[in-house]
C-alpha cells in the first residue's frame, strides 16, 4: 500500500525546538517564556505544542486499513494554526 499524505504539524516540542528557544530569546532580547508564547505558539489557537505522540498516532492511523481511502491529502495537526 502506498501512503500519499503529508502530515503538516504545528510546533512540536522536540529536542531541536527546545534547544532553539534560548538562542531565539537571546537574539530577540526576550525571555524564553515569551519565545514560547509570542513566537512559537502565537499562531496555534490551542496555545499548546503538538505532541510527538499525536503526530505518531496520526501516522499510524494513516498507515492502517481504516485510512486506505485517504490519499493525496494534506492533514494539518497544528493546534488551529491553519484556522487563522
């Protein structure tokens, strides 16, 4: 079975993102909390990071027979980012 879907996550709090927060704070002259609230999560209506587990669960569903007819789709999992 071919899977022809793009998962489009918002910000996921991965080690890479965690490591970028202090650098972004220094570069912008703001606190790390402000980076999270005003930069990373500003466009996400839920004001929460997408979790790795949520992305993994969506990927597993898309690989299942239940999703066999989902093809050629872009699936946002972005806490409401695309709703703006």
